[in-house]
């Protein structure tokens, strides 16, 4: 994948990541190989779980650390599959 393809692929990913903060998200099409799309879905899900966890008033440090580990693992998989760092 060329650098231009990496950059053009980041725009929909950033839009999808921004949708995490908005309950009513606009439809976003994410293209790529099956591995890239699955890695994107996993890192979006892990990022959302971490965000939701941090918003809860009764959260424990262990719960937060577990969500951070999962998000970091998904972000590393995303970087391997897509060739770009996860922005969140």
C-alpha cells in the first residue's frame, strides 16, 4: 500500500473515530482488505469500550487498565494491517 493510499484511507477512519463521541453517527464507508476492515472494527470497538468505561462513575482501576490493554492491542493490530497509527 502506498503512502497516498494510507492517507486517503485515514479520512474515513478519522470520521468513524469522531463518530464515537456522537450517538447519532453519519454513515461511513470503510474500504480495504478484509483484514483492514476487521482491524478497524476491532479498534473502534475497543476505543468505544474504553470511552464508555471512563465515563462510568463506579469504574475501577483494574477495569480501566483492562480496557486500555485491549485498545492498545487492537491499535497495534490496526497498525500492522493498515500501515498507519490509530489516531486515538
